[in-house]
C-alpha cells in the first residue's frame, strides 16, 4: 500500500462527506496497493483500508499488498463486505461509477439497505493525475522499449508483408525487449487504410508508394507507452509528403507550446490551427492527445472539449493526425511529461519522414 496516496484519498473522502470508498477499478487498485491481479476490491475508510481478493491470489497479494488489512475470501467480494460487516458505521459510501455495473450497484443496495451509496468519479484519478518521479521513470522504461521496437520493425517493413505480420512482430519484440504485454491492440494502417485512425491490422499486404502508420505501445509494472510513427515505403506522392510535413509541424509546435497552467483545449487549438493553415483542417478528426499512466487513456484529455489545465507532472500524448478518405493518413505521436517550465518528450524515435 502507498500510505501517502491513501492519505490524499482520506482528504477527498472528508471533502465529499463520504464515510468510505469502494475502489473496484483494477488500475486504481494497483495504484493504491501495488496489487497486479485480476480480481479485487479495496475499501478505503477514514481509519483503515481493507484489501479483498479471492483464494487464487492469496500468495500474490501477500507479496504485493503491504501495510493494510488483507481478506482472502471464497465468497463474492461484495458478499464478503457484508459477511465481515466491513461497512459498519458507514452511512454514505462512494463507489466508482464508471467501473460498477447496474447489477453490481443493485447487489450492494440489497446487501446494505441502510447505506446510501454515492456514485463518484475521478477520486483516485485526481490523485494520479500528477505523476511521482518513480512513475515517470516507469513510463520512461516502457517508452524506451517501444522506441527500440520501432527501430527494429523498420528491418521488417518491405513490400508484400501483411499488416498482421507487422503487428505480430511488434508484440514479439515488445516482450523480447522486456515488456510484459502490448498496451493495446496494435494499429497498422497502410495506403488508403491510413485514413482510418484506429484501423486494426489486416491481412492487407503493404506496397511500394504507400504511407504506413504504426501505433503501438507496451506495458510493464502496470505503466504504458503509446507511440505512433508514419513511414513511407518507397517513393510517395508530393501530397503525401506535404501532408506529413503539416502534421509534423503541428506536433512540434504543440510540444513547444505546452506549459503547465495552459488550458488543454488551447493546446489542442495550437495543433488544430497549424493543420488548418496547411489546408487539412477538416481531416484532423480527433483530439490532440490524452493522459497516460496506469491507464492507456486517462486524464487530462487534450481536446477542444476539455475543461482542464495542464499540470506539471502529468504525462500526456501529443498526436495530431490527418486522414483523407480514399488516399491515406498520417499520425505522429510522442509521450510527453509536463514540467515546471514546459514539457519534455520521452520518445527518441526519429520523426522526420523516413522513406524505406
């Protein structure tokens, strides 16, 4: 358990007039307790914190979860809360509304009819928004792995290779270089498929004269990387090169302009305006980026709709893109830590257009 994070959560409980919080999001449980298994609950109360899991994780939780009460149960975990009378004295209990189904909520109401359950959001995420040095170091490690994978995958990119083969090679290389898993399903989009921002790798074979977008990341110790590079296979059209340079210019300008205290929507506007001036405004169809950490997508959202400011210590992605139906697309993405004076790019993989 990380006592300082629990202490911050206690402060939030008092501010929201809650007697306890049931944490069910596995990344949030890992953030609070270091538990890396797939089934658990954490009950945070003003005076103590209780960790619950089942018998499969008896040994693992003993190794990972320290300095709080552990309960290993053969019962369903909400039923364990009731059987152990763990909500005794609690009148208002929060639950993570984004991670609890309606059926689970009804079960809590049935088990604890005298308790008022209050939906909450972002109580743990508010604390995790600003990363500690150990977290930034952990993210740097996985970013370094994915950068290394990018250099290695260039040796495999050649005409006739299927997108699925590239995705499989990236997964293999991630683990070969020390990652535990992919952070998400690898995106490989070549030629006209590049106009699909989240194209799954397909059986399509890549050809000379195409742009290929590779979006991938890996996980280690719960933390994630997320990198995108677009490369050219053989000679590509003037429009493809122009589109690439516009996206690269927008990405670099956004990185230069990112500072703590800046509205996230204003950073989105920096890149969006640059792409608009380049003639591709209507083809930039998603937000500029997102937070990164124990979740692949977390706060702050770097979008025109965002109502948050950038904060020193947050790790974000900056990933503008242009997608033209029937032609193709370009996206360039780096992982960036916001510093006291600006930001620092964690990736070292080259970004100038590579023609293979």
